[in-house]
């Protein structure tokens, strides 16, 4: 990997160009207004000669220095004007080229669409990862990668004295350019993990922006000029993460469009692997079909993470967490009925793990609002009655008594009750 070149100092280039041009003018002005006759003003003549010679000698080098400074400082490292043949253009000409390319991009992808696909990576990747339900193996792998990033960053700091002689630890070990394949059923947190990985990569300096460009396979191959559109999407992901959900759909339908998108993607994954990270995601068998369609994928993807379906208990945790985000708590009866509902939903091909939990919650909140509005909310809890028998604790334990407490409609306003949860699976899904 090549060393990163230092940028030309923009203010210094401007000062030197200005000074070199102004010096001859000032020296000749001094010669003209001086009290000493020009023929006898040896010092003035020497100053004029030196200033004129330096201007003639340094004119071209200083001009090139200024152009290089403009190239380094006024255009982003991943910008579209970063090519050597643009060095001699004026700023107006550069702006015109930018305008034309923006118009071309707008014809393929609208500005609104671009804005919608660029999402922020996790601001607290450690906290977001630990708060996820389940996914033990996935969490372990992500934490291992994060530990390596941290380790390499610390090595980078300790090797400051060797930076001039060798590449940084980050560049040597190549964590940047590590592409991923996520496979598993829908609703298992693949998008969330992609944003968390983006957060870690940004935190430890592997990407320049904490962003995750999120598209699906159909979006890439839809319409004509798919290779150009794919390239534009990738350029938007430079400095961040490109997450392609349902990536296998690239090869479905019109294979010519899909092949053009894949060829562009694979080339970029190799040529610009240090500029962005690619995460392909989808169902296991479909992702295998995608990877088998072009061997270039397998040689470029280093990490494969499997996202298993959630268990019933994990679905309950997700349901309670989602309800909490709506300022609702879940009663024990409602949670038991939700577990029965999950078992029934898992038998259907439409089961979507976390998405199913969210859909059930939406359905439950609708029913909860209706029951509250009609005054039909109620729930009963059985709690132990405290005994005063302190002499014979064994008798107390044997004679433990319970009592039932019934809560009114108003008291259940912020509590999901059993009557709110239907145990039957949603069989109306087409």
C-alpha cells in the first residue's frame, strides 16, 4: 500500500505566488521615486534585477505549486475531480465539470434518493452492540474485530518513531478493506450490526466518515446504465460502509443488468478496498447463489457472519424492549400470550423475527387503544399475602396464602394486558 502523500500548504503557495509577483513591481516603483538618479542608484538596480530574475525563474514552479495546492485542498480525497488531467483547469472549468457530473448523477439517482440511503453509523457501537438481544456468535466476532482495531491503533501510537521508515500498523495489517457477507433470515439485526461495524471502523480511524450507505440489490440493477449507477453509489460510500441488503436480487431477472452491477462492484472492492467497506446481506441459500455466480466475491470477502432466528424467549425480550420505547410495560399474562403467538408465527414462512415482533406490537397497541377507549382494559395479578407467623416459619411456608388484585381500566392505561394480545398467527398474509 502506498504511503499517503502530504498536502501542499495552500496559504504558503498563495503567499509565495503573491510575493514573487509583487516584488518586481515594488522594486521598480522604488527605483522611480527614489531621490538618487537611476544611473547612480546601484542598490535599487540590483534589487530590481534580482526581483525580476526570481520572478522569471520561479513563475512556472510557483504556478504549479499553487495548482497542486488547489488540487490537494479544495477537492475532497474521494471527489470526482481528483485526476491529474484536471490540474491545468481553472476553478470555473472545474465547477462546470462538477455541475455536468451532478446532472448526470441526478438523471440516474435523484438527490432525494441519495439522501435517504445515507445513514449515520452507530455513535456508541459498544453500547448498541451490548443492548442487542441474542446474536451471541455475531457479537463475539464483532467484539474481536473491534479489539483488533483498538490494538492496532495503540500500536500505531507506540511506533511513532518508526513511522518514517515503515507503514503504520493499520496499513500493515489491513483491517481496512475487510468486506463482509451477512446471511440469515429477515429481521435478525443485519442492518443494525452493519451500522455498529461502521461505528467501530470510524472510531478507530479505518473510515473517514461514520456513515453507512444502505441499498438493496434491486436498487442497484434497476434501469439502464447499471454500471454507472453502481459506481455512483459506491462513490457515495467512499470513506464509509456500503451495505447491500438482499444482495442476491442483483442476479435475479435481467442478468445483463445484474452482471454489469456485479462487475463494477467487484472491481471497486479490489481497486478501492482501502476507501470503503462492503457488506452483502441476505438469506443463506440466496447469498450462496450470489457468491457462486462470480468467484470474485469469495476472494474479496473475508468475513461471513450467520444471523440465526430468535428463540421465543429472545422474541419476548425484543417485544418488551419495543413496548418500553412506546412508554408501555407488558404484564405477565400478555407476555405469556405473546409467547404462544410467537410459536404459531414461527410455523409460517412469513415469520420475520424482529419484524414480526414489531408487527405484533403495532397490532397490540391498536387493540390496547381500542380496549382502553371502550373501558374494557383489565388485568388480575395474584400476589402472596404476608404472614405474621414468626414462631413457626415452616408452618408459615406451608400455609402461604395468595390474593388476587384486579386493576381498573384507567390503571391499565400504560400496561399491555392479556386481552390486548391475540395468540393466533396472522394467517391473512398473502
